[in-house]
């Protein structure tokens, strides 16, 4: 068998090593050390070794054991080793790196092939910057033991899950649509979302399609993204909204300890309705116009769709008030403004490192959301107005909180290659680079598209 020895970088014994710190936590559990603590101790460790900290990459809520879980911060840290931006991959503990033996071997090989080293803050015996040849054997032994321990934890977690299920506890995971989570063990109805689900249920039973219901609203799901027909269908038919949980192994329904959004009779009628083979389905989900669903109306905050115009060409038109603009002109304005917002240096940063976030901006948006909710609870605005404002601010919040490396086109110069991009890629760029695209009316009736379209 041929083996390839990767030589250490020349001069690294005496030069100041550059280090990328990687921290991770699977979820908020009392037996895990916070990413803030991991980061502080890693920086202190690097300083004590005389290393230069290049950056800190953090994955929140990302498992190191589950397969196919994307860890964008981990990948970013790994690329820094492979592209020679750092020499040392530093973790607080090796189980922050990988727990599966196969996955560990693959990642460790990437570091070695990049000429890098691996070090652990709490386990200096596994520091490969050392000249001790036994260190690498010790690391491989640790990886095998960590995989066994991770499997044991998975078994304990599954047993605990079955016990919670039998007791009717609320599901784990993010906040479900229609509810708010209170503390760690209670689901309470979200007034606006529950009202929307009940209203949608009656409209479906009366024969309306999911698309027609969503066309007149701008409802946002619990993830902060616009609610889709698939998402609405799930909200109407999932057992949780009828007060039940379905056992993942037996398929049996078991009562939960929360107030249902829908009564059982309505829920079962919806199941029958969706199972009816004669039920008509809507048109294709495929979007064929760049700004459909991205641009909003500045006059009434409604969504902008596309429509044919005089048999030749298309216009973007508000589905609520009818305000419109020629599609080609709107596309050109947005293109120019996006390229202005995203010069080559910012494009490269966004594509490879993500946007990051400003806590002050997040706090300001959250205050706006709370104010809108209070207005609705006090009956100062109706549900349609609440939906429009809630959708707008939730979109802004999701963008402000985005720290993951986006799935953007792998091109070097956005301006040069814009016209050759696929439609889906153009929409990805616009959605990620901008917070909003709004079509306004202008005093004096100006038809200048650059004055009417605001890109922020």
C-alpha cells in the first residue's frame, strides 16, 4: 500500500502559527458548555501558546454525530486550513470536531492534506502541533471511544423521548406554527396564527384552494419564511393542531398536554378533504419571473405577482391594490441597485463567509414585531394588516439573524455573470443581498422606474 507523507510547513516551528477556532453546541442542554465559554477558553489557550487567532467559527444547534447535518461554520473553518489562511484547527474539545469515526477520519485527512494541525483546548495530549509521534495514535483512539459514547447518548435520548411521548409532553424542536412555547414544557396558542388556521380550515372545507387562501394574505410560518401551500397543508392536517401526537413507531394517536387549534371533527373533515382523489390541485409551483414574491407593494404592502400585459410582455402587479410596473424595467432597476449594494469585495465576503448580524438591528426589528402583535391583541389592526406587517418584519429578522454561508452561485464577479445566471440563482442573490424590494407610487405621477423602486 502506498502512503503519502505530508510534510509540515517550513519554518512553522519558529513562526507564529495562525489558528482558526471552531466552537459548536448541539442544542441548549445543561450538560454542554456554551459556545461563548468555548470561544473564551480557546482564545486564552491560543494566546498562551503565542498563536495568532485569525477568526472564530461557530455552529449553533448543529449535531456532530447525525449524518447529513450541514455545519457551515465547520466547513468555513476547514476551508481556511485548506486555503492556507490558518495552520491550526483549534477546538475546545475533540467531540466538538466529530464523533463518528468515519467522519473524523475524513476531516482529519483534509487537515493533514492541507498541511494543517489539530489541537484541543481541554485535551493537550491530542495537540498535533507537538512533535510526539504518539499524539496521532491517541487521537484515533479518542475518535473510536467518542463514537461509542455518542451512540450511548443517542440510546438514552431515544428512551427519554419515548417516556416524554407517553406522558403527553410537547414535541421537541422549534416553535410549531399556531403556538408559542412557554418555558420548557408548555405550548400556548398564538392568537393570530391559530385564528388564521381556523379561518383557512373553513375556507378549505368550503372548497377554496390553498393557493387562493395564501394569495390574499402574507402569512409567515414559524421559521420566519413566507407560508407555502405545503406548509399550510401540514398545519391543517398535522395531529398536533388537533391536540394529538402520532407515535413514530406504532402510528397511534396519543393526547397531548396542550390546547388544540382545531376540534377533532374539523380536523378529521380536513383529512378526508385532502385525501379525496377528486380534489383539484393548483398549478405548478415553479416561478418563472425574477421578482415574483420578492417585490412588495409600497402602497398596500401586498405581494407582487406577474401577469401578461396586452398580449405581449409582462408586468409585476400587486395582488391586492393592482399597482403595477413593466417587468423588464423593474428587473433592470433591481439588477442595477443590487450590483451597487454588492461590489466585488462584498460579494466575495457574502459568498464565502455569510452576512453575520448586528444585535442592535435584531433588537429593533423584534420591538417592531412585539408592537404589531400588541396592536392586533388590542384589536387596533385587523388580521390582514397584522399578517402583512408580521411577514415584512419576520423577513427582515430572518435576514438579520442569518450567519450561515449562503447557497449562492460560485462565481467571482457578479456584475459580469448576472445575465448568464439561472433564474433561481438570480432570485437567491436578490433575496440574500437585500432586505426588501418595494414598488412605490411617486408624487407627481413620475414614471421613472429608478424613483419608484426602493431596494434596501
